[in-house]
C-alpha cells in the first residue's frame, strides 16, 4: 500500500513562539518520523502576502521558520520540506481550481466573514480593505493540498473549514473532469496542548502575549518572569489548574515532573521559585536547538540549499500531476 500523505503549511509572517512549538512544530516533527506516512511540510509564503505587506518581514520570517524547523530536528531527508513559492505548479493549479470553486462557498469562509462583520460594525463598506487574496485564500490552500493528493492535513481548529473547502472543490473538479484528486481530511490533534500566553489567554502573536522560541537565555528568563500570576504568598497552597506557569510546565515536563510540580503547588511553592524551575526546564529542553538555530541563521545558504532540494523532491510530484490536470481541462499541445 502506498504511504499516507500528510501535508501542512506554515504561514511565514512571524517569529515562532513556544505556542507554535508545542501546538504544531513538535507534533509535526514527531509525526514525520512515522514510516507509514510521507510528510510534506512547507513554508506558505504566498499565504503570507495575504496578511503581511512588509517585504522584509516576510523574508525574515521565512528564514526564521526554516531555521527553526531544521534546528528542532526535522529530518529533511525524510520529510519533504519546501517553500510554496518554489513550486510554480501551485499557482497554476490554483487557477484551475478557482475556475471550479463556487463564489458562494468563498462567501462563507470565516476569515472573510469576520472581515465583513468588522467593517459593518465600524460602519464601513462591507468589503473595505478586503483583497482578492484574502477572499480566495481557501482556493490557494486547496491547491497546496490537492497538488500532492494529501490524505491528512494536521491543522488547528481555525483551519478545519479551509480543508473542508478543499474537499468540496476537489469533489467538484473530480465530478467534472474525472477522479484526479484524493479528498483530504483535516486532522486536529486533541492531545496537543494549546499553550497559554503571558496574560493567560491563548499564546498568539495577535494578542502580543508570546514567548519567542529561541530567545537568548536572559530574555527567556525575563519573559517567564512576566507570566501573570495571582497574589498568593509563598507557603499558601496554589491551584495548578488555574496557573499559566503550571500549564506551560506541563507542556514540557514528563509525567513525574508534572506530578511533583502539582504537589509543590499544593505545598505552596513561591511563584518566583515555580518560574525559576520553569525557566530551567524550558531552557534545558531548547538549549541545544537554540544553538543550532543561531548557527543556521548565520548560514542562510545552507538553509536555502535544503529548501531547494525539498522543492526538487516536491516537484517530482507536482510536475506530472499538473501536466495530467492541464490535459484533463483541455490545455495540451495541438498534436
Ligand atoms: N492557512 C494555514 C494557516 O494559516 C497555513 C496553510 C497554507 C496550510 N496552506 C496550507 C495549512 C495547506 C495546511 C495545508 O495556518
């Protein structure tokens, strides 16, 4: 039997933080070691342009994210690791799919609807500031997925709708032109922690409450010291399940370490002490990767070469696939 194809994209707009690591990068790297699956992981830099019009930031983020995944041990000989924009077949497929995707389907996309709702709320024109990029974002995402006939698409909850739209568009294309596409399935891992940020809300760039993944030690310590706590004094029992410090601890600790920290909370550990231990734990787990990351950030040519060899592997799939699809829609040589 051929291997399951697992595919996911990372939009290149920010600096990776602990929440990205725990919620997406760590499980994806672990999954890429499976022998019964072939993973396709890519830097979604075309998607970045939808949200971010700062060229330098898109470029810098691409560098940082590529270095991050490699520093954390992604095996680029096993996983196919590439940059979306290095696969010229993707925007071509995007057009073929655009011509099958119902406009009404796009009208229902959450991201677009949220933008419209915010405009109406502000008394603006409903489409104020909405680009065609934002509007047809789900079609580009469908192209990413269908290009490689991915079976499984690990994503966060906010992306489930997009994967369903990819299925919809694929089914429509298949119905019209024959069975070319596998219908992909979103996979949302419920085991994976959604990390809390400094203020206790979900750690997210849009809340400005993140702890960047590869901060220098001193800065990491500073950030951890900023995690919000209550006013309980040393010696007073504390509720671990109501504490961001404990929640982050749990995402990095073994089961035994988690249990002993739970006990320490019951015994009234001081917040300062709990934070110091959290710093030690995180720093120890990320220390080596941080060194590799710093090295890789100094060696962009090496990272570029890895991405280029990933693109060559990806194109071994996308080129013949696109040729077949072009022929299917009637775009082929005259003789
Ligand atoms: N839109 C996804 C996000 O913002 C990133 C992405 C782009 C993606 N293309 C994809 C995820 C294809 C899965 C499959 O998180």
